[in-house]
């Protein structure tokens, strides 16, 4: 009897060290840190060059600290990532970035972020420390606890929004912070759904926390959070002190949420929300129209 033929699996070509380091920093995830500009936009301070400098510095600090946290997370999950059908392509899991180099990069990036935070002021430094502490808590424990994992992600987004406002010394509406938290929960739950679908299709081990979720439960939670996000944003525009004309932006929010739900359920794209937000044309157009409309309304009123 002939031995069964072995199936050859072609692995992606190894990256050069500089390319692997850049990939390990996950620059695509930096789009989340654009939230720090919400304060200067919604405070209608778009013409203030000094505040823009502070906002950009805050953005750089959160990009640096986020990348440091991703390096720590990948070091923490090194063995688990090597068994995952997607995460095994991460540079540290593939051995493209040495462990010692990853540790050194994380330390340098953290120092840079905290240095910028100290320059922006004690409040900004406090937000950065809280962000870093929550990131570590997530990587070393919270991401393995059902529900607390997605709440931690929501907390990270709220810190970004509040820190952006603090950096430019403006007040941010509590309604916007609530909308930020709900939107983050929505994306995090959609990500869990994508992971559940992938694990079920590939029959490979997923992160332990997935054992506490089911597709039925996640779909119900996504529905609740999606509707709550739209309601909270609508209430914010109804009660806005500066301009109730912001109600004109509600259709863009509704379309964006509906479009994302369509992609999650039709194409199972929820596992990598940054890919959807950066590459899907209709969502990009909706976001640009929302930003432009809100900026014009706030500038005129």
C-alpha cells in the first residue's frame, strides 16, 4: 500500500528585519488613536495651531504606547499565536523579530510616550498611565474574562477620547464619551464573533475566553450595543448646547453601523475591524462625510 501523499503548505516569505519590526508595531491599529482629535474637532478649535500641535503630540504618544502594548501582548501570547491560523503570521510568533529586540522596543516606545505626556501636563500623563495600566491588565488577565474583555476595550477608547480633550484643554461632552464606549463595545463584540466563526471553520484552538461566548449570545449583544450606539449619538445631537444642527450627521452614523453589520454577517470580516474601517469604500465615505459635515456645522455655529 502506497503511503498517502503529503500536502505541502507554502508559507509566506519571511520579512526583512525592518519590515518585520514595522509590522510588529501594528501601524494599522494607529487609526484607533485618531479619536484623540475628537476634542479639538467638537470644541470647534480647528483654527488654533497651538492646540493642533498638542493634539498631534497626544496622537504620537498614544501610537507609541499602543505599539509598546502590542509588543508586550505578542510576547505574552507567543506560544498561543503560533497555533492560531492568522496570528501565527505575526512577526514575533514567526521569529522574525527577536524577543530581546521586542522588549527593548517596548521600553523605548513607553519612555517616548510618557515623555510626551509629561510635556503635555500632569493630566495627560495620568491618562497615559491609566491607558498603559489597562492595556497591561487586558494582556495579562482581562482578555480571558468573559464580558470584562470587551469592557476593557471600551475603556481604552474612552481614555483616548478624554485624553485628546485634556491635551488641548477643552471640555468634551459626556454623551460623546458614552458614544465612544458603545462604539468600542460594538467593534469588540463583532471581533469576538469573527473569531468564533474562524475557530469553528478552521477547527483550531482560539483564545480561551471564546469558550464563554456563543454566536447566538454575541449576535444578541451586538444588536443591543449597535442600537444603543445610534440612540446615544442621536440623544447627543438632540441635546447639544452648541448646535442641534448636528442631527444632520445621524444618517452617516446609522449607515456606518448598518454597513459594518452587513460585512460582519455576510463576509465574516469582524475579526479585524481596522481592516474594514480602512479598506471598505462605503464606510470610508460615510466617515469622511460625517467628519466634514460635523466640522462645518461646528465651525459655523
